[in-house]
């Protein structure tokens, strides 16, 4: 394997599309490849590692904006502590938001059950009144 690769080789190794690479470059998740000669971009091994890390973080549920806040730390902090702390803070926030959503959904479900019971009771009363009128 060479340390210099064109976008085609990069996309094969990182299992992404060229469009994804270009998009990540445009939003700052990845530095642009080094340009040579007639405009060909060349990428190094770090580009493969970076694309794989972005994919891992996406699978954890991080948005691209959230990934942008931690991705550089993975390549500048040799201890790995800072990026993990950053991701942990994001995951804790996601967990808190999820708990709030679950609470709201449980309250909504309880309200629905109350309304369903009330409507069923009303309909049963109407049915009983109709039966007694005949």
C-alpha cells in the first residue's frame, strides 16, 4: 500500500463515495487532498483513518456538526483522552434528550389512554341509552 492515493483508492479503502469525500472536505470534516500537477488530489493514510473514524462516530449517533467538534482531537491528542471525553459529553447529552423524549411520550400515551377510555365510556352510555329507549 502506498501512502499517496487518488480519491478512487481512498474511497475503496474507506468504503465511502467520492461525493462523500468531497462533501466532508467542503464542510471541514476532512482536509482537502494535496493537489499535484493537473489538479489531481492525493491523500495519505490519515485520510483513510479519518473517514473510518467519521463513520464510527456517525454509527454512535453523532451528527456531522457534533463530529466536527471532536474529529480533529482524534488526530492531535496521542493519549486519546480528549476525543473520548468530547464524545462522552455528546453521548450523555443524547441520553438526557432521549430520556426527556421518552418521558414526554409516556405522558402523551397516558393522555391518549385517558381519552380513549372516555370516548369508549361515552359510546357505551349512548348504546345503553338507545337500548333502553326501545
